[in-house]
C-alpha cells in the first residue's frame, strides 16, 4: 500500500470515527483497515489513535497528522483539478439535496443562471427537509440550514440565516405581546420538528442560550407550512429570514422578542466524506457560494 493510500484511509477512519464504517465504505474487511492503520503507526513510530470498545479517539500526534494529511490530499486534488480544468469544460451530473423552503426560495431562482454558466452540467435536485445520508443516497452534495453540524461532516459554509420570532397581528391583539421568552409558557407556539417531541425554543438571555418550553398545538418539519399557520393567527413561530422577512416587510407577521434572538443558523454545502471533491462539485460549490453571498461581499 502506498503512503498516499495510507493517508487516505487514515483520514477516512478519522472522519467516520470507526474502523467498521471505514471498512464498509472501502469494501474491505474491518481487519484489513485495522492492519493498515497499525502499519502506518509502526512506520511513523507514533500512536495515531486510541481504540476502545466504545469509541475511537485521536492522539495529539494523530490530530496533527490528520491536518497535514488533509492539506496534502487537498493540494493533490487541487493540482489535478487545475491541470484537468485547463483543457476541459466542467461537465457531468450533480445529485443535490436541498431543504424545501430554502431550495424553493433561494436555490430555484438561481438555476437558470447556473444552466447558462455551466451548460454541460446537469442537476438533479432532491427537495426534502429531512437530513439525507449523502453516501447511501448517492448525493454529490446537499445544502443544510442548521445551528451546527455533526463532527466529521465535510462542509463549506455558504452563509447564514437570522432567526425571527413572529406572530400575526391578530394573534397579538387577542393574546398580547410577550416581552420575555419566559412568558411563552402562557402563549401558543408552533414547533419546527420532524417528530412530535416538543423540542423547546431557544433564546439568548443575558448572553447565554437558554431553552424555553411552550405548548405546541402543531409541529411540522417545514417552515413555510408553519408560517402559513402563523399568518392565520394560530400561534407564535420562530422562522429564518428567508421565510419570515417578506411577511415582516408587508406587516403580515410582526417580529417579537428581537432582543433575545438566538444565534443565526449556518447555511452549509455538505459533501460526502468518502471521496475527494470533483471538478463539477467544485464549480457548483463556487457558483452557489458566490450567488448566495450577501450583496456587499460579492466580487
């Protein structure tokens, strides 16, 4: 096994946090991956990983080596991409997952421009608010709007979305306007969730993120659906700006608890962890990163 192959397998195991998961992706037995990492450690003369029955942890030497491996592998990919791109037009197919509301409101309006810029790249968009498994579903990338990503996720941040707590004027006229998140217990809120588990709402109070529970007569995993219910005066909703702002601008929804707004959500392009970035993935990433950037920050 070459030194480069060893680096790639080490990075795969570190990203997935499991020899078994890495072996499954590589299509080899777990014992094969274990032996190869052991051989790499013997060659380097240091322990890279500490394995227990419950988890795998990088040593300080392993963490440092991981960053160097990433840099080397990325430099190799960049060099190959640059050479290939010099004489090639980006082409091929991209299977891309997007959240429903963000996809319809922010991605769909950019598709004609993308097609004109890269006519030889075809797109297949999967609109869904669930978290997709990119490897199992053979996706090239996915857009995720989230407060945080799980460890080991390969991603590029494209921007952010501010959260607004909103209610219809009719709801506030009937029930009053809460002045503090603790008052939400006396109000009806609409919960964003894929499951009926009554996830509490979070707000910044005295510099700390705190959770506040509230009755949820309705929960849904789509922000536009919740916004429509809020417009009918059924309760208070916490919505990202790409959904809420148009309703706020025309007075259909009123922002409340602005002094306690939670931190913005990150907008990320997430990539499969089992392969290097292709030329077509890179141009898609660059296009949407540029197109979704705030007006003042665009080149």
